[in-house]
């Protein structure tokens, strides 16, 4: 979910927080459909490549959806109620 960083480079992005029953859904959309996130193996000393590990650790599920322009990366987290 690097859209905010890419947004600083002139790319637009959208952040949505949706709260269906008992779940927090975080969605980050950007216009870069050609650049899909991929889960990389952990490499000691690496300075990047941790994003999806950080998203996936607390998430009950996550994924990527194509849009007419760009993509949306989403994650769902269980909420304690």
C-alpha cells in the first residue's frame, strides 16, 4: 500500500475506511494498474519489500482488485466489539 508515497510523485490515490459488521476494511486505490503489489520473501537487511507482510500480519484477508483506471489494494481486520 505505497499509494501515499507514490502520490507524492504526482500520482493520485484514494484511501477508504469501511466498517461492515465487526470488520474494518482499509482500501487504498491508485492509478497505477500496471504495478501490482507482490508478496516478496523476507530478506535480512532489505530496506523495502515489507509492505504486504505488514498488511497481512493483522489482516483476516487482503487482496487486489482491478479498476477501470488503476487498482485497489484492500485488507480486512477483525474489530473487537
